[in-house]
C-alpha cells in the first residue's frame, strides 16, 4: 500500500529557511533557487485566467509525470496556505515571466501590477526534491558537480491533449553508470509528486533527441563512455505548452527561479 509520509514540522514559521528565502525574494533579491532552503520543496508556477484553468487542470491530470500538481489557488487568490501560511504568489518568486499571445512581454520581480481577479495559480512539483534524495544516497549529479543548469530537451513523446494545451514532453537528463541508473530509478520512484521515476533510459534518438550535446534548455553536460543518459519528465513542459497555446495572458516563473514552499521534501516520498 502507498502511504504518504506524515509531515513533521519542527521549526517555527518565523525561522523556516523557506520563509526567509521568500521574504528575501519579496524584497527584491534575484538569484537562482538551486540549493536554497535545503529540505524544502520548490515548485514551478503556472498562473492562468480562470477560463483556461479547467483545461489546464485536466492537462495536468493527463500528464502527471511532467505536471504534478502540489498546490492550486482559489480564483483570484494570491495565497495557497497549504504551501506556506504567508506565501504571496505575486511577490515571492525571484523573477517571473509574463506572457501575451505566446510571447514573453516582461520578466518582473513581482506581478502585483499584472494581478487580476480571474487568475488561478498552479504549483507543480520540481526535480530539486528528488535530486536531494539522490544526493543523500551518494549518487553523483553531473550538472550540480559542474555548477550549471540541468540539460533539458524537447522530445517526440506526445502529451495528452486538453483544450488548447498540447505538445511534446520536455525531459531533463542526468548521466549515470548503469548500476547507478537502476538505483536512481528506485529512489525517484518514491517521489511521484515531483516527477517520479525516469521516462526513458539510454538511446536519446528513440525519444527524438538528435544531439545530446545540444539541449533545448539549460546547459550541456558530459556523458562518459561508461554512462547512460537517464531522462526524467521536466517541469518546463507546461511552460512549453502554455507558450504553444498562445493564451492571451499567462504568468510563469523564470526558469531556475522557483517558488520555495514550506513543504518538506521528505514528506513527498511514498513508502
């Protein structure tokens, strides 16, 4: 039986490292959230007009690997109490992207001036959570070792379609020796709320990747002769489909600058 590990909050809200990080971003700090507030879940943002929210919610249900929902707001609300008591969606991300008709029109540090009463926020799980679990098991993660962004690729894996939302899955890649790849599958399988197990191992061309050295997003990393590339569904997928849908208005986070929540990574595991 699958059981969600019970939450255990030992810190008081005022001293949570996740809250301290959000307050810093609220005051204007712009910096990558990689490695920030270790132990706490970070999330991808998708903020859409309510008229598109139902179709996007269905898209996430059809595509739980790239789009695992960990939080959702009420219409017009900029709060999601389940992710943080004082979390303010409008200000607590280091940098946002504002989209109109499929084009980025602004990348502000807060979206108060863009906020509307018809907006619905979706927060989707992020691979930072399962990377922490891999590191705790002594697994090497190449892009962290090289201090670069994880390489990400558009694939030929079609996502399930819902309304205007359609397109290929985007994947992130981490190279491992075969035995470590098997262990990585076992570890990340316990984290379905943050992308879960890989969607593909080895042979990049089979999922439409023609050159592993040229990612569509992020930075390339070397794959040694005794390693295989391991691919996980990626949270860039919803940004890609929102872009392709050419919605009249949407807001997302800037890649690598995530929403830091008060959820614990350890509580995302299932046993």
